[in-house]
C-alpha cells in the first residue's frame, strides 16, 4: 500500500506459487516490479524460476530444479518443495532439518519449517558451534521422543572396526534411561558438511558391529542443518 492507501503490488498465489504477480493492481499509478515470492524466494525474470538460496524453485512443476544436497536423507524424492505440502510448510533456504539414523540408514525426523541455527554466510566454525548447540537443545526439549540428557562430547569415543585404526568423536551423547540405551549425536551444518573418513569408517560398526562384537551405541543420530 502507498501513503494514499492504494494497493501498489499484489500476488494472489496458487498453492505452488505458479501465478504471476500483479505489479499494477491500481490503475493510474506506476507499475512496481517486486520479485518476492514464497519465504526466502526471489523471482528470476530471465529463467522464470525462484532463487531459494541453496536451490532454485520451479513453480510450474512445484519442485526444485536441483536435488537436495543431502541426497536421499531428505526423502526419496529429493526435488520436492516442503514435501509437496506448500499450504502447511515453508523452506526459506531451499533446505530443511533432517535427522537420520546410522542404525537403519533411514530418516527419523523431517521438519521443513525448522529455522537454520546459523545465518547464511556464517563461518564454518560458527555454523558448527551453533549447530551443535541447537542439536542439544532440540533433544533436551523432547524433539526426539525417548532420547534425552543430551550433552556435548569431548572424547574420541568411537572405536574403529576390528583390524582398522583411528578413533572418531560424535558431537554429542544422549541416553534413554528408561530403556537403558546410549546414543551418539552428530551435527552437520552447511551445504558442504559430511562425514570425515574415520566417521565413515567407524560409525556403522559402532552401531551395527560384526558378529561377536558389542555395539558401542544403540544408534547415532545425525542432524543435517543447511
């Protein structure tokens, strides 16, 4: 609205945003080019897509042009926008919080609305610290049912498989005191985040050990923040 109370720009969006904005809803006033679309998106007039920070969104198909950087950990269809539920969700960074299980290899929690713990452009160290802190807070406020008492881990506590060398360290530890279970917590914050060679080597056998070897953890949960 302008100072005279006249509408200067209007976007009556369809569910997936594939409608044009009205840049001159009131006759007799100048057209106002404004490229805002869904939260975190900017319309690119040359390509027709919406820039969504980490990815580009194509409103005509209701999906992203690029696959989710975390691959299938974000779901079987890695191109979906807010799991094809645009009336209920938003994804201002083109990504979402996903928590995966080392034990099963599957997704245990997805939240397209959970805000990233770090602002875009933050340093890797800043992202790491904020991601770990948010992970602990998420667990300690009941985000993962049954998992509790999350604390920061400072020990290289994940031993290698038999015959291999090099310990690894989870970012956090948690328990389920009722069922007497022990969990590792891992935070990966940023589009380039991934497991180190020793984490790749050790985490699987720590949860699913070879026959005759005791498991070090009942599971290791990985929080993917982007």
